[in-house]
C-alpha cells in the first residue's frame, strides 16, 4: 500500500521542528540532534535535548573533515545515560527491514538514523525535476537520513540535506518519500550494509525486536 494522506500529514507536522544541516557534510550531527530532541520531547526529558553545537562536539564534527564516526555511539551514550538511554548501532545481517520498522513504531525508542549510498543523490536527480547533484560532495560521501514510516511499498523519511535540495532552481520540496525496495538497496550500499543508529533504554537488546533476516 502507499503512504496515506494522514500519515503524510502527521509526518509533515512532526518534522516541522527538525533542523536541517548547515553544511554539506553535516548530515550526521543534524540527524543526531533531531532524534535526540524528538525523544526528549516525547518522554518529557527536556534536559536531554542538545544544541547543534554540542552535537557537533559529540560527533567530533569539523567542517570539511566530517565526523569521528567510530567514537559517536560512546560519546552520545555518555550524554544521555543519566536520562536512562543509550546509543545502539547495528548493521547487517542483524539489522533488516522488519527490525527497522519495529524501531520506528516502538514508543520506547528514538527514530532511527540510516546510512544511504552516495548514489542516493543521483537517484534524487532522476526523481526530482530540476535537481542536479553536486559532484564535489554528494557523490563521495555516504549520507544519513531519518526514516519515519515504512509500509509494503514506500518509506517516509526526513533528509537533513533539505536546505541544499531546495536551493536548486525549480525544486520546491526536498525528497521525503521513496519506493521501499529501492530505499533498501541504497541502505545496503557500498559502505556499512544496513547501518542503523537509534536511542533506546539502557540494557536494551536488539533481540527485543522481532523480525526475520533479509538475507
């Protein structure tokens, strides 16, 4: 089935407060800020929210040099552990589409962040009239987005690159819905296959989520 009008309306309302990345290589910190802030708001843990500057520090982000990715889960956990949460990272084969869907629907966890192959930007160019990828950045870097809703045909997601999408003449909206199987192909690209990060209660185990392997 396709995404319903109500699902899309709920999505658009919820991402209204999300923060877009400020620089071309800042998608990871922007995505982290959004999932932390949304979880803090839902769980009434206002102190857990973080400024983008603080998230940049947690991610070791420096413009043009990206992030210290291997250190982020531990650093982020150190920031949120007093609120009863920790950072979870999983890849294939343990992570699969069923588990991604369950994380999204689980009220006790944050929304997930997933990594897409850089060819995502070429595919955006095929789907969005007037969009042209920037070779200097977009074809070299893996990109992260925030899945919001999955069904049998499509996925709704937030792309922190939205400001840069919209800067191009004739592009009114950043991409936010995608054919599901094509999205899974991008998620299973040349970098870490099906890489996924989310925030969960301390002591959480991936086996708490039901789902069968995609392999």
